[in-house]
C-alpha cells in the first residue's frame, strides 16, 4: 500500500476535470459510494462506464487516479505493482521514416549502453513498432503513428521497472534520448 494523495494535489486532477467536467474529488466520492475500495482495477473502470457518462479512455484515467488517491498505488505504478516510464515527441516524417531514423539512431553501441537487447520491428496499418527487452528484464516499446500531414508521434513505453526510483531514472534517460534523437533526426532530413 502506498501513501494516499489528496485529490486536489493529484498531478492529473486538472486534466481529469477538463476532460470529464467533474473534479477528481467528486469522482473519488462517487467511487467510494459505489464500494470501489473493494473492487479491482477492471471492476472500478467497469463501474464508471456503466454508471456514468464517461469514455473508456477517461474511465481508465479516473480509475488510475482513484487508486493513487486512496493509496493503492503511486504515480507510475501499474495495477500489477511494477512501474513504467514514458516519453513522446512529434517529429517530421511518416511513421516509416521516423522508425527508420530511430532504428539507425539506436546503434549497437547505444543499445549496449542502455542495456537494450536486439530489437524487433513490426507493423500494423496505423502503427510502426520498435520493441526490445532490456538486460534487467524490463520491456521497451517504441510506438510510432501518423499525427497529421508529414508528422508522426513517437512514444516510448518502458514497462516492468522495479520501483519509483528506477522509473525516475529511466524517465530522465528517455527524455534525454528523445532530445538527442530529435536533433539527429532533424539534421538527417
């Protein structure tokens, strides 16, 4: 059990009220009234969707915030108890171009420095993926999709981290890596 966060101090309280029209404190009260402290993550999200006018996306967001407010987990912690770090950037180029540039940027030397094993590259109609395991057992997924004409969003998701300290270290590392990549990517265009 982690330390509870007052709803007004939650880092996403403003986003939640902007998106749902309802303050986080009100969501917490509504969920408590539904007995959400006895439900698992999926049960809480389902109760929100069934009981209120809220999208699936924001039901997940409110559920995570609720779990943090009541002390069930801390920011960055999954419902399984592990942690994740993420970062994203919008870049010039198609998803294929951005992934090709990312793959070239992530040289064997850079991967070794970060403890990244050999990547696999996969595609769907909308997405381009660059995925790899790390020597510490965590997992990395770089997800690239078209944002608008001539631009793509590259999102890094690093899952399976042991604790909040590891999350903070990797979040900083991925921000620096994205800054370096953005410079390299822009210079190569």
